[in-house]
C-alpha cells in the first residue's frame, strides 16, 4: 500500500511538473503579433520593413534577418508572419498559409542574449564558416516522431542567432546563404 501511495505521489509531481513546463513552452497566440504579408508595387517583399520596427521596440537584441532567402524559397510566398520580442530575445516565424500549422512552416529567425556559453555537440552540429570569418553551426533536418527543420546558429557580440528553414534545396548550402545574407545586411 505504501508503494502505491509513493508511486501516486511521484507520478502526480511528475505530471504537474510536465504540465507546467509544457505551458511555459507553448506560446500563447494572444501574445504574438500576427502580420499579413505584403509586397511593394515592384513585387519586392517588405515584410521585415513592417514587422522589425514593432519587434525592435520590445527587445534590446540586434535583429538579424536575411535580405533574401536562398532559392527556391521566396519571402513573397509567405502569407503569415508571427513574431514577438522580449528584452533579451526575439523570434519571427514565417508561414506559407495564414495558419500556424506545422505543414505551413516556412522559416524561423531568432536572437537571444547569451546567458551562459553555448555548447554545440559535434554529434549534432557541424561547424561551418560564415561571412566575415564568423563560425556557424549547422544542424540538418532530423526526424523522430516528427521532423525538425534544418537550422544554423552563430554567435555575434554576446548574442546567439538561429535561422531555421524548410527548403527543397540542400539545407546546408541554403542555410549558410541565409545566415550570410543576414550578417551582411547587418542589424535591423
């Protein structure tokens, strides 16, 4: 009987902890700002001209986003952008349709102030050289219960930046191009 009670208490504590951590991990759609994508008369994508100032007003993290996406990805194909910023981080998500469903995921751009030195395991990340001699770390598409997009991360001036893209192109080359484009464009 004591074993059953102990097991019940352990399971209850575990499930409560899991529920609290899941709630913290889930973003409340009410907190994010959604923006429909627009293009200029010339067809150039102006998404970040509209969105970055709104996010920039909430964060102290310099915002790095690619000027253009590597082919075949195009900003003009995005129908929805979801983004938000806090004092020490920001995140911007792009979607092919006006729904945040995983099937519509196009890309994600994020930056965060480094609280402790990041570690990139050799088993998961491949070291790559980016523009201006910056070291980046590439992680290919990985699948388990579902697939996570390829990503590239780099550290610059005390901040860590991440780009994830769902692409038909070879992910490593596409993400290196996207990161280089963001670095060359400079902080927004």
